[in-house]
C-alpha cells in the first residue's frame, strides 16, 4: 500500500532541496547584506525540514484513508484527464482558429463530458454561450479576443 | 463630529451613478457566485479582475468588494434550501436553516439571513469607519521589522485556522513565499526561478494562480465525482418576512454575531468562517433552549449569518491600514490596488480618501441593495440552483479561460492557469491548503523586502526582531499560536472548522 502523505512529502522534499540549492546559486548574500536568494533559501530549507517531518510522521499512519489508490477510488478520473487534454489543445489553437470557432468547438466537447444531451441541444447551447461570451467580453468589456481565421470578417 | 464628514464624503463618492451601478453589479454577481456551487468569491473576483482594469479604480474596488459580501449572503441561500453551503462561511447555516426549511419555514430562514446580513454589514461598516483611521495612524510608526513580524503572524494564524494539517499548511506557505518571489529581484534585478522563461520575469500573476487553484481545480474535483441531482426544496416559499417572535429570538444573536464577527474578521485568516462557528457556539451556550439548536432554531441562522457578514467588513481593516491581507480575497484586492498604483497601507486613507471612504460607504449601500435585491429575487436564485452541473462547469471553465487570456492577451497565462489547476487538484486530493499558499504568495515579495531592510537597519543582526517591543509581542503571539494545537479543546475546534472548510 502506498501512503499518500509519504509520496507527497517526498515530492515536496525534492522541491524544497531544489529551491534551497537554487537560492544559493541566486546569491544568498549574508546577514549584513542579504542577496536575491536570501528569503527563498529559508523558505526552501523550511519546506525541506517540514516535508521530512511529514515523511517520518506519515509512517505511523495506516489504514485505507491514507492509501494513495483510495484517493481516486470510485471516481471518474479519466474525465479530468480528458478535459485537461481538451483545454491544452484549446490553448494551442485559440490564436490560429480564433475565439469564436475555438470556443464553440470546446464547449461542444465539454457539454458531452458529463451530460447526455442531444446533439442539437449541445450545438444550440454552445452557439448561444459562445456568442453571449463574445458580446459580453469583446463588445461590452472591450477584451481583445483573438479573431483567428475570421480576422477581417468580424 | 469629525468622523461624519469623511463618511458624508464617502457617500458622495459611492452614490455617483457609475459607482452605484458597479456596486449593484458586484452584489448581484456576488450573490450569484455564492449560490452557484463550485465558484466562490475568490475565483469570481480574480476572474473579473482583468475586466475591471478598464474602469476607474474606486468603481472597481467597490464592485469587487460587493462580490465578496454578496457571496456571503448567496451562500446562505443554498445552505437553507439545498443543505449545501455555497460558501465555507455558510456551513453553520445548514444546521438550523435547512431544518427550518424542512419544517416549512424556509421563508423566515431566508428572510432572517437577509436581515441579519444587512444589520451586521451595517454595524461592520460603522466599525470600519471608526477603527481604521486611528489604527492607520499607529501603523505609520511601524518600520520594516514590525511589518515582517506582522506578516509572519498573519501566515501563522492562517495556517493555524486552515484546518487539516498545520504542517501541510505551513509547507504551502513556504511554497507561496517562493512563488511570490519568482521573477526579477527588486534590488539586484536578478531573475529568480524563471528557468529561462520570459513570461516569468514579471513574476507569476495572481489571477492565473488563483483561478487555477480555486476555479479549475474545483471543476476537476466535481467532474470526476458521480453526483446525483441536487435535492432542491420544493415547497412554495411564503412569508419571507420573519414574525415578531422570530425577531425577538434573533435580535440579540444578530447583534452579538455582528460584534464577534467584526473583531474576529480583523484577525488574519479565515475570519468569516471562524466567526460563524464561534457565533453559533456562543448562541447555543447562552440559549435557554440549547436543545433546539440543530432542530431549526432561528437564532442558529441569525447569529452566524450576521457574524460572517460583519467579518467581511473587519477583514478590510488590516488591508486598508497596514496593507496586509487577512485572507485570500483580501490578497487579491491587495494585488488589484498594487496594479492601480494605490499601494494599501497606513497612508492609503489620507492619500486616496475617495477609495477608502467611497468603498466603506458603498458597502453600506450594497448591504441595503442586497436586502431589497434578495427578498424578491429568491425565486430567481432557486431557478439558477437548478442549472445542471454538466452545463454549469463548461461555463466556469470558459470564464476562467477568458479571464486568464485577457490579462495580457497571451495564451501563456492560460497554460500557467492550467498548471496551477492541476496543482490545485492534486493539493485538494492530498489535503494541502490553497489559501495559505495564496496569502504567502502575495506577502512573499513584501516579506523579502522588509526582512532585507530590517537586516540592513540592524547591521545584520536578527536580534532586531526581539529588541523592538511590538516585534517581540508579535513573535510571542506566533509562538503561542504554534503551541495552541497542543491544547485538546483548541485542537478539536480547529478540526471542526477545518473539516467544514475542506468539505
């Protein structure tokens, strides 16, 4: 059984050591003339120390609640990964495709993640929300949203 | 009557049509995000922050403040009708509010919550007007060591109140300090933790960080859950106005809740949450019929609702007088004020009186708006509660995406937000607290600056923090707070507040 606190404390321990070492590189300075890495050195060192305490104390915890696998048990974690991939792709295509087309497509996929709506309902919702958001942010709040392939047309 | 002149001046600012409109928008959006589960005031404020760059700073702060106290009231609607707190500060309202609804008294419960919030908000604003200016005068005498000590105290109190593990909360504070110091060093202009990425030279933006940690991660957590349809109270609502008997039972709990909430709100860390718990505990303790609590006692709604509302007013005191945020919302407001070139601190009241007094007066007007807005609009809020989550979450994601992009018209900010979204999701899974990370991130650069200045002042001696009386007193308090969880009673109280926040 993998203990969740044990795993996370190891991660933060590595992060803490990394921060401490980088802070020395950025110039710790001295107490008379503290350098750029002064406060982050202490933050990193304290993080390492606290992680170590958590690592040691987590050894005493037993039971299903501290099990790493239990954190995702009975949950639909694949949907999280799916949404994350969708959002990553959206970020990449937002500028070339433009806000209107990109968002319309993204919403279609997102509405299908948890809902079991008919296609026409999904298309209508995606269309209404995309145009509503465009009106609110681009027209009213003057946010410069990317126009992409529709540049010159809108 | 010196105090009245600035208050009148404040009203003259707040009553300008443009500011009234923004106040109205703020309380409306606030109630909406309070009603909607999965979108709290922290995410909503950070989301709207970039959009407010186009309006005058005073109007913008008036609106963002409206979102904050509006959300407190919106949260209680869901607590009473659905038994799901829209806000951590409304957790206690579930206990008696939902029971009242089950007994067919949802109307008076909602009504007393609205009146309680209004009375408390009003008292809170009066308290703010009286206490902030003298405190600001005292704060003018503070030097870098005092500021550093106060920031350490703020972080300590927050990690203490954060619930869950104090150790993990402290770890997040350390990470927050490091994230806050990413970018060019203010003194040497040396890049720190940028890993060659130009986008990080200016530091990590507060907006993508908050929207990732609080907005996107919340969506991830909800999406993977197999939630059923929410059970919404179906009995028609009638008689929103509480009866005379209800008023008699609620009046003193409201007043006590307001005073308690205000002073607990001043303390750094989760003021609104803890004050609602303390108010409930006090009312139950002094009640002649404590057995009615948990069974639909109206005092159990009135007290905590008043407390969480006046705590929001109290939370402005450290921000406006010391420039120190006491919770995540205040941290975002601090960020906003920095962007508007109005650094908060003891000089804010004299250098930008229109901002300070205008915001305070708008809070009074906003509370009045909430009262007249919410009683007739409850039907609308109930309808919004019925929006199914499969439709709601893409909307939340869309707002976050636009909010992040509009910061610099740059997709890199979206990438940053997604990174923090994943981090926030994992932090929630592994039970790490996001609020202490945000607060430490905002305080990080200020801590760095005041620590270095203090050491320069003392010629490199750390003793400066223990030879100045205020510093010494503050550090003694820090030590006491660290030792407090060892007391069994306080340990139990921390746990109950923490569980409520985590849930």
